[in-house]
C-alpha cells in the first residue's frame, strides 16, 4: 500500500515516513499544500495523511481540491485544531477520519489499517510485486527473474522495490534520492547511476527483454512493455 504524508513539521514528517515504511507501507512525503495536492491528484496513492496547517494551501484547501477533481483517495486529517467545529468541517469537505495532535503512533497505524480495510477492493492478498517475469516478494525481500533468484544489495533492493511499486511511471533521480537515502547517508554525485547500472546487470543481463529503462532527461522506469 502506498501512502502520501502531507506534513510541514520536518521532524514529524520524517518520523511518520519512517514508521510507515517500517510497517511495510510505501510512503512519500510533501511539506506544503500545493505540492501535496499535485501529488495526491497524480498518485496513485491508497491513502493520504493530511495536516491542516500547511504553508501555501491549507489542508482544508488540499482536501477540497482533491474532492472537487474527483479524487476519492481516503484522507486521514492530522491537526492540533481538535474542536468539534473543525472536525465537522473536515468531514463535510470529504475527510474519512480525523486524528488530533499529539497522537500515539499505534493509534495512527490502527486508523490507517481500518481505513485501508474499509476502502480496499476485495482481492486475494499478495506480498509480491510483478513486472513481466520479474517477481519481488516484499515479505522476505527475495527477487526472482523466472526461476533464477537474484541477489541484491540493500540499496539495489530498495531502488528496485520503489521502481516496481511505481511500475510504468518515470521516477526522477531526485525522487529516488529522497525516498531511498536519509539525511545522514553519504550521497555522492553518481550513486543513483551506479546502482541502476548494477541493477541492470543483475535484472536484465542475459535477457532479451529489458525491463529497466532510462528516460533521457527525466529518470528511470521499470516496465514489461
């Protein structure tokens, strides 16, 4: 499941992203309203965790913009504005749930799970991401192409997982850096290119059908097409 977090408090935003990813969600982070609205409309996301007090567009305006454009992605509002009137305003604009700050991360996760169960289409559960004959198992972090198991280093696996979650979407170098590397990590200039090169050798080497593609001037994409 892929979750968008729109939260301008830097430390809280990073903590939310870390907690979600440690609970097997894919998470993207935005720190301001206009960008958050753009990302929500151009997802796809399974859920949006949305703060109210944001720079630029407020959370109310982001939510209103989503619903006006026909975006039905579930929205969990986060805010210190915990009056009944504010909660009613959020629900009237189309919010699906509301959590007041400060909150316990366990409650946040429980509410997210409840919303996703409520809105997810009925389907057989799967922990696998598939692109052609390439299969990535999120549970045990194994990767196979056909019957051949592929051993990946940690960053290679993380890049491949993110590309497969966003299959057929071009992912920029900066988006990969933001998603895969923490602020404490050492990030040298050609690190993305180096990891992509190694991934190609392991994933596409010796195969007629190449899955990992470079879109010149834009980024990288994985696709069976």
